[in-house]
């Protein structure tokens, strides 16, 4: 399982570490091995998302966890497009912390 998060400028190191621990904990509790976290640092950039897609294909992995779907995009249509891309492009299932939606 891979993690993906968009790091907000105002988020401190402690907050980012807390989020990453939560992603790892989710993976362990769900019975997955947590590989790594992909961080998006620039607003409007999807470079880390593209790297995630490449890695999912390379590793033949199918599971991603995000703190919330807003880490993909705050725009619902863009978020839905990225979720669809993961689902249909690499057959990945995306989990949101604290939510049954996947």
C-alpha cells in the first residue's frame, strides 16, 4: 500500500509526521504492508501523483491511502477524475482515513 498526501504550506513537520503515522497505522490495521508516501508540495502540481501511478504499475500494487480525498484535489470533478484514473488505469483501490468510501 502506498500513501499520497498534498502537503500544505502551513502544515508543520509535526503535523505531516502525524499524518504519515496515521497512513501507516491504517495500512497495518487493514493488513497491508506500507511501502512509502508520495508527497505533493506545489499547489496545482500532480508530479507526485504521476510518480505514484508509475510506481503502482511497476510494483503491480493496487492500494493507496490518503488522509482525505481533498489531498487529491479540493475540486470534486478533478478528484473524481483522479480516482477514476487510479481505478481504471492501474486497477487501484483508494482508501480515505476515517471513511468507508474506497
